[in-house]
C-alpha cells in the first residue's frame, strides 16, 4: 500500500474534513507554469501533492489537513503582511463563511484577516422572471450572508468585505442597504481591459476598488476533485464517499514590498448522504 | 550622479601622492560602514529612476539642429526654486542635477516611488510633468529630448557656436569644444583632465561604420582640415573616429535604483540582475549614429566605456609593466567582473585583480571573501576627483574616499551601501545599462518592466546566474546593430532551484548543459519547449496580485510594448532612426547623415516626444496618455 493510499484510507473514515494545500509557490513545477485560471492551479497543485507524501498526521472530523509546509510565513511580522481570502460558496449558507474564516485563522495562526471576498453561488434561473424580480430574489439570498460577514467586520475578525463579479445593479443594492459597504468588487477582465462605465462610476463614487482576478465563476470545486480522481486511475475510496462544499483561496501579500509570501487553497469535504 | 562635493579639485599630478592614502582610508571607511549598517533593514521597497535629457536648438531657417549649451542657466533657476521649496517646507516634485554635457540635464523624482504596484499608474505622469518643468524654461526654438545627440563633433554642433582651432582644443580633441562640457560644476572638466593625464594620451574610440551601398570601401576619412596627422593618428579605416570623453559621457541613459530589505537581499538581487543587463541593453537600443554617421552599433555603451578609459598604456597591455601593477582588461566603465553574493561564487570565472594588502585589510576587517574581492577590485581604479579640503577624513563617520572610487567605477550594476547619516535609506541596487527612450510612455514601460522583474526574482527565487565571463560576452553582443533581433545571448535554461536545493545550498558548479544561446525574444517571451520567458513570470506574478483595473491596464500596455520590442514586432529606437535615415530622400546611402537629415529626424522625434504626433511604427498601437488624460 502506498503512503498516499494510506492517507486516503485514513480520510475515508471521516465524515468531513478540509484539505489545505499550503503555499502553492513552494513547488517549482507550479512556479514555472502560468495557469489560465486559479482552478487549473488548484488542480495542478492537488495533482502534485497527492502523488507525494502529504504531510498531515491528524485525522479528525473537521480537521484541516495541511498538505505542505507553511512555516515560512513566520518570516514576516504580522503588521507587514496583508491576508486576503476569497471564499467560493457552494450554497447560500452563512455557516460556510464562518467555517472558511476559522479554518484560515487556525491554519495561518492569525487572529484576523484583512480582506474577505465573497463569491456567492449562482442563482438558479426562473423562467420568465423579470430583471427586477430576479435581483430581489437574489438579494433575499445574499442578505443574510452579507449580514453575517458584516458582523465579522464589527467584531474585527476581518478588516473589510469584498464581493465578486457583481454587476452595477447588484453592487448598488448592497451599497444602499448595508452600513458596512464592500470595499472591493473582484472583476474578471478576459482579454479586454474595459469595465462597464456605470460600474466604474459607481465604484468611484463609493470608494469601491475594482480589482482583477482570474478565478472561474462559478469555481468548479467538485469538478477539480473528480478530475483528479479520474486521473489517478485507481479510483480511491474518497470519490464516491465525499463531495466538496466551499473552497477558499487565500494570499498573504507582503504589503510594502509587493511580494507574495504565500498563496494557497482550502477545500471543505463532507460525506455524501 | 556621483560625487558632487565642493572644494578645490587636485590635478592628477597633485593627486598621485595621495592615492595610497585615499585607497587605504577608503577601504577602512567601507569596513566601518559595512559593519555599522549590515543589520539595517528597510521593510519598504522604494525605487526611483534617473533620466538624462539633451537640450537642442532648432535652426528652422537653415534646417540645422544644435545642442543648446544652456543647462547651467536652467539649473541655476531650478536650483533656486528647489531651495525655495525646501525653505517653505514644500516637497520638491523633481530634482535636477548637471551632467557631463553643457546641454545635458538629469532629472529624478523628488521622492522615490513606494512598494505598491499602484505607483505604475503615476510614473508616466510624473515623467511628463518633469519634462514640462524644463520646457517652461526653454526658448521657442529649443526642445528637451531624452536621447543622445547624433551629431556630436560635426562642424558647428553647439549653440552658442564654438570654434575649435589647433590652439584651442579640449584635451586634444579635433571635434569637441570645451564649451560643450558642463561649466557649472568643476567635477566634469576635472574628471576629464585627470583621466587624460593619468592615461597619458588622448582618449579616443573607433566605432565600426555601417557599410551601406555607397559607403567607400575602405572607408577612410580625411581629417586634414582638422589638424595634423598626429592629431588623428589613432583613427582606423572603416571606423568612425571619436576623440573626446564627451562622445560617450555626453550620451544619455536611464538608470533605476531599488531599495532592498537588507544587505543579503541587495547582494542576491545585484547578482540576479547582472545576467539580465545585456538583455535590457539590446532591448532599449537607441544610439545608432555617431558624429552624423551610421554605425554598426546601436548603443552608447562601448563608446561610453572608451570615453572614460583612464588606463595607461601599460595597463592596456601596450607596454611591458613597469610602473603599473596590472594589465587591466576593461575600462573603468564596463560590465562587472564578479558576483558578490556568497551563493554565487561558483560563477565567478574571471580572474580578479586587486591589491593584496587592501584585500587583506578587508578580510581582517571581517568582510567576507566575495564582498572583499568585489571591493578590492573596485579599488584598482585610482581616485580622479580629490578635493584638497576633503583629504583628511574621519573614517568612522566619513565615506567620501570610499565613495569617490565606488562612484567612478561605472558598471552595468552598482551595489550601494546606505548613507550612514540617513537611517531612512537602506541597502540599494542600481540597474544601469538601459538606454533612455524617446517618450515617457516608453521610459515608464522600461522602468515598470525592470521593477516588476525584481519583484518576480524575489517572489519566485529564480536563479539566472551564468558564468560572469558570459555576461561580459553578452554585453558585447548586445551593442551590435539590431542585436535584439540578430544576436543570441548566453542564458540560463534551468531558472528554478530543484526542491532539494531550494534556497538552501550554494549554487553548485555549473553544468554546461544548463546554458543555451537564446534570442531576446526567447528570453523575454519564452520558447515553444516550455522555457518560461521573463514575461511569463511577470504575468504569473500579476495574476495573483489583486491589482486595480486601471493599474493592470497600464501595466499591460507597458508589458506589451516590451514584449513586442523583444519579438521585433516593434523596432527599437535605434532601428527606427536607421529606417528614418535610410528612407530620407536626401540620404545617399553612404552612411553620412547630413545636417538636413539630422534636422528632419530630430524634428520628428520632437513631435513624437511631446505628443504632437503619434508614431505607430515606433510605439505600436499604444496611445500614450496625454497629461490631460492622466
């Protein structure tokens, strides 16, 4: 039995767990490649890590299993670094946000993080629905999650909230409703560098930074893992037993030198019912 | 640039007696400052650029353009404005300093740029405002251009006019008048005088001439109207003969300085950037014309190198060693001869000359071997700027004896210790090979590329080291006409450490198979076989940087320009200038660039530079923003 097999066997005994890649830039192979998007990067990282010996030893429910060494972040003072986490929610549950935050805080041994960016799930389509009704329905779902995030700002666990791929209409709704305004709207620019002018002016008027990302929307978490299973060939016991829920991408940026200290992913798995 | 101390400069004869003294004390000063400052850490990246400009005067009636030797006048005004700002507690947006040419002026940002990538949204605007700062002081027929004047040494190339007669020559030159040397600061004339006196003969360079269809073969110029045969005895056939420091030091360039986090990072970064210097030289080529003739080189590097060459005949290997200690391969203006980080020693394959006593002083002063060798090697050069009042120094606090030698070694990279008396400034590295570009858009683009490279080098801990002798060879190739398209450069293929050695072990002896000769296109844009070009790392770094849309959009334009210059899709300025000459109706295909052609060329360059005209051929499809857009 390979060590990886052993690792996977241990996993199969759990009802839920999290995988943490650790710093993806620790791998030469990953550093040399430029990825189309972050999902490809995560996929390549998992591929690499689960081929070799994952570092973890503890296998408890809701444990975050760290797949590679993270120690070097200690090279920096907390004040020097800026931690940003983007959570790709798989369902409209505030608990996913809380879980992601507590997981990251534990893994990076930090009390707080500077920026939390929320990538909300896709709204299911309702045939014949008007735009107005759609945005209202969307907002009903977003509201409790945004409120939950706002509380994290109030309790100083996070510095500010960001949203992802919001249209001007969506951004406007959030800004007019909540006291804690989003400071960031994460946008994807595929080739052209043009932001719709109404979004740009809304952002300018309300001090919302438009920052560029390369995450596919929606983030194909489940697909990444299944693809990995297929590639491994041996169909390890995990795949039929577990499915992914939320995923998170974090970066630790050394502020005043514009250097990335670390970049990693955390993925939550639960046993299928 | 360099030491601008005030006082009574000594002649070379007067300096000789103090050379040993100054060197001994310079070394002691380095030992003291190194130990005092080795723990200094500055957590912020700061960087700044230095751009050199030429002031020209257009004579529209006669279709002639000349250099306008009014820099001192302009600097006086700028200096008083600067002082006024200082006394009022207002920050200075820009700082201006004199340079070698009486028509030259150097500008830097008033305070350095910070470590946030957002600064790239402002660099171009700052450069444009800097240019405007001079423009408001110019006369109607004058212009400021960030370029090297192509007609130094032709008849009547200065304004006001100057006459060169056999009785009135600048250090023996038959072309270059004294009036074209900066007069506001004695430093430059003094440097020239002492260089020539030390050397024992006139400075000269022979630049291979570009052989066009009507260029005489062999090309032999008739200098008889300039003087007697001994005045031009060093002229070679098929070459453009130049005979004054001004032909080199009067050229303009672009330099970028970075503050690193500590001395370790500074040493490592200095080494990593060294193999990249020839790439940037080729990529930025902007100087194809000398004394109004098309040459076979596209950069000022070799000419500048020869123009500062104070080596005696013995040191140049022309006479057996009697008075001198060494035969020295290179001029004091040239590429470096060693890496300075302990992890790079395996790549130091050039035998270094240095005075053993000075070296031992460094070693006994607890300076590690690679650093000791680097410093001792710098100190084979004699001080050329000694001020009588500054000879006596307190080595515990003064650093001028060290600085005078450090700053008169003009290399492709410079390692800069912090000033002892300013705790806000850390260990710095200066990147020096780049040719200055015509527009601020391009200058900002090249700065951006270089700064991003430093971030990528540090963030990804890549390893670009090749034997230093190959860097020397690459620097030679980089100067050749159209090197960016026609030359290949020694370059490291395996730029990542393997997992086992990641940042831990010393770089092992280099296996030949890890080095390949690559084109600039391959080095920058990568290869089909998966070799990641510099651009690939930069883009990967930017992918994770959560940049603002505006910043990314600006950076993308800059990177596109560099990428297309590397692939040859957009020509370098040198190439563009050659094309302009070739296509000019009055050009006779004899390598001679007449006054009229120079006039038309510079008029066009002026209108591109000030935004009147957009030249897609030179700048690609990018539209540099005007000041009103920014």
